[in-house]
């Protein structure tokens, strides 16, 4: 797991730097700080799903997970991915794509498991 977390952190930092590089003209210090805070918030939000995916995988139980919750989180994440794409905000897009993937894994375990 440390390798996955470090890889995700590197990807988030690189995507933020790419966004900053594209618009370096007129970039203030506060814009850089704002982008770094957004990147860290996205990383924390995204990584919050990893323990649930691991627990669900090893316990083979999804009884406590609501189908509506899965649907709402996947819908919200896909809308944020779309918004990130349209705005060119690749750190937002990447974080929410990762959330969508984690919730998709949980949904697959829920509907493929026999509990």
C-alpha cells in the first residue's frame, strides 16, 4: 500500500505542476498555495476509500454498504470527472476518477458476492 499511496501522491503533484506550468503567467503565490491545498484535499478524499475497498475485499462482506450510497458516490464522482475535464483541472479529474474506481470495485464486490 505504501507504493500505491506514493504513486498516487506523485501523480497528483505532477498533474498540479502541469496545470500550474500551463498558466504560469500572472500566477500569484496564493494561487500556488490554493492549488496545493486542493491537491492535498483531493488526495485525502481519494485515499479515504482505500481502507473500505481493502476491508470489503478481505472480509468478503458488503452487507453494511447501501446500494444507494454506491450509486450516489459514483454519480457524483463521474460528474466531478466531467467537470474537471471541461475545466482542464486534471488534479480534480484524477482524484475523482480514483474515487469512482474505488467505489466501482466495492460495487462489483457487492454484486458478485453472495452475502
